[in-house]
C-alpha cells in the first residue's frame, strides 16, 4: 500500500490523539492475569494491536472488539503457553505475554519478538528480572521460561527498559510477597499499565517513579479501563503543524506528560499553548533554533523518561529541517534509527549523518517531493510529515509500517485539509 501526498498545503482544524499503543499492548497482555472480565476503552485500532489481539486469541482467551475502539477480554482459562511464531515475528509486544503466562501457567515458550529494525533491542533485562522473581530460563532458537511459583524480590533492572519494566511489574503482581522494582522505566504507558493493575486489585506504590513497590499475590478481579492519550502522536501533530506552518488544536492531549516534548520543540522555535487539556500550535511559528549560551551549536537528545522521548527523534529531525539554524540531533538508544535521514537528504534536506547516533541538521531546507520508503513506524510518520511540507507530489511505499502505530492517519489528516490518497500498489 502507498500514500500519494501533495505537499505545501496549509492545514487547519482540530485533531485528537488515539489511545497510547504502548499502553494498550501491555494492558492487553496484563488482562491475562485475571480470569474475570476486562473492558478496555480508547484502544487504538492499529496493526500492532490487531496482531496482539490475534495472538492472545490463540491462547484460548476470549477477546473481541465490542466497539470500534473497545476490547472485551476474559482469560477464564489459558490453554497454550507456546506463542505462535508467525504472529510473534510481526510485533515486538509479543514478549509482553511472558510475565502473564508465567504467572498463569508456570511456563512459556517465546519465539524471538519482531518489531521495528532500529538497532539491537536486547531482551536480557526481561529474563534477569524473571530470574530474580524465581523463574528459570533457557535460550536457544526460542526462549523458554519456567516457574514453580513466582516470589517477591528486590529487583534492580540493569537498564530502565520500558517493556522489561512492564513484564517485571506484571510478574511481580502475581508473585507471592513484596517486590521492590528499582531502576524502572516511568513513561506514561508504564504508569497507565500500573493504574490498570491497581484497578484489578493490585497494590503498587511509586507509580510514575523509578522505584515501585508491589505487594504481590493479591486476588485480582475485573475492571473497565480507558487507555490514555498517545504522547508520541501528540508530538507528531506538533511537528505536523510546524512543518506545514499551520494552526492545529490537539484535544485531550494529556498535557501533564508533555513538558519535555514541549521543551524539545521550543528549542527549535516551535511553541505550544495550553488551554485545559488542549494543546494549540499556532501558524507562523518563529521556527528559529535557539543556540546554547555563547552562541554554541545546540543539541537535542533523547533520554529515558521524563526527558525527550526517543520515539519523537525522527519527527524532531524533520521539524528541524524547516527551522532556521544549526542543531545536533543525538539519538542515544538505537543505532539504526537515524538511517532514514538519507531519504530526507534525497528530498533536499541539509543533514550530515555524523555517526549512527548523531545527525547535524541545517535549516531551513526547501524539500521536494520524491518516491520514498517507510522503514519503521516513527521514521515513516516523519517521512509523511516531510512529504506534507515538500513542493510537489511524494509517493510513500510500505505505509503498513506507519499504520502499525497511527490509526487511520490518512483519513485524519485529510480532515485537516491534507491531500493524501491511498493507493494499492499490488494491482497491476
């Protein structure tokens, strides 16, 4: 599937972010911890979520869409512990089923998880945490985990991995006794998972910090839970407004989680106004990169939450191409995420890729339409933003990557005035 995009069109209007996919995925997995009914609202209807729903259904769990963005789940029994290799290869989130399956079944066999190819994504932290909670593991062509009973422990994660924190948190809720989870990730989606577990009956202290205490082994019931807004999608819409020089209102933006995001864009001269829980990006932004004191070249870098999120680095790079000045973009986490910038250079951007983690952006650059490929979710969305501000028409191939993370994105952008059409490139 392709998107054909006519660029250089001003946009306007109001848009609302979807539910946070990185909260929906672990929360769907966590629903397996209880045999009681669970209802999840504001679930993004995207490819990664659809794949996890299909994967969960192969375990004998009742999981159905009761409305467009509402899931009804009941894991009265879990009949399988070996995950389907084909489905697991399509999403990174398959690994999130490890904790719940260990808790419910005492064993799980995991094929290597799939997902974006943005560099090596180690899974060691998951297994080291499970080991401290009383599980054993064997790694060969698959990952095999077993437990005769999870027990609470003082667990220090060797890195603040989001998915490892989520897996350890789910396992700790089921483990007998108290777990202290240190060096934990604290992103909004981790907090959302913790709040869902509390709604089921778990006792968790320290939500939103890097040290959580879990009183495990408590009986869990059912719950209705609404997934929070996707702060990465909000950041993408800030970038969209800036590169197209448009005024956009982003409703239900979850502004309490946007401090670092707003600061990052402010460094590029892109300002946001807050009106309740609505974020407003005005047209005719300054778009002047703010140098460091003394006139030094500034740097925008990602770091663990609550700093600027790694998933917004691709968006920020495209935004920087439309801003006046020079800035060093430093992606610390993934050694292949920056490689999409060659596509921006082909469109006319002035970017020097210094090494796999750093790119020097000089703007503003007048971009021109091109035929480009979507390599992963975030880079794909960044390329779509570049196409929307470029002169002429762009064709974006492999848009399935974008749709793994952004729900009905072409339809929603057309609602703002974008000229974007979907083309089936499989037809001759």
